[in-house]
């Protein structure tokens, strides 16, 4: 077989193969870069969120804000137990309005809710709550 005869065709085939390889390599690098940028943006947003939560949890006034849960409803309906940074509360016979007030105050606090158990009896609610910060 005479390779001289097909020399131009082989050069064109090798050139085409190199071009395709370079094209796919470049596409892989671009998509990899985009993935790394997305991961980096997600990490930055998570770090911002963690920093914001840490600022909320380090708030010295959080103890006083947590005591607002005790005063959200009538004292006769609340059994309150607070030990350092943990609160256990039991609310008995809450109306819908009282339950909504309690829920709003709880959701606006920067606390970790460990237990939130709601039982409905007719039109009244019983709530068990355990949280920490």
C-alpha cells in the first residue's frame, strides 16, 4: 500500500480528529467551570445564611425575647420551665387568636424548635413546645 498516495487524506483526518478532541476538551472545561461557579455561589450563600443565623443566635437579648412566649397568652394557660438556654412550655386551652399570636412570636424568634406538638380539642388548642438557642 502506498501511503504517499493518501498522505493528504490522512493529514486531513488527523487534523479533523485533533479539532474534535480540542472542541470537546474546551466544552468540558467550560461546563466544568460553570459547575464550579455554581457550587461556589451556593457555598457563599450558605455561608451568608450561617453568619446571619449565628448573629441571631449570639444575640444577648434572646433570653428576654424568648420570655415573650411566656407572656403571649394568659399566665393561667402556661406551664413554663427555662433552664439556661432551653425552654419547655405547655400551653393549655388556647383559642385560635391566642394560638396565632403564639405561633407568630415563635416563628419570629431565632430559636431551634426541638418539639412542637399541637392537639386540637373542639375549638381549643393544647401546645407542647421545647426549644433551645
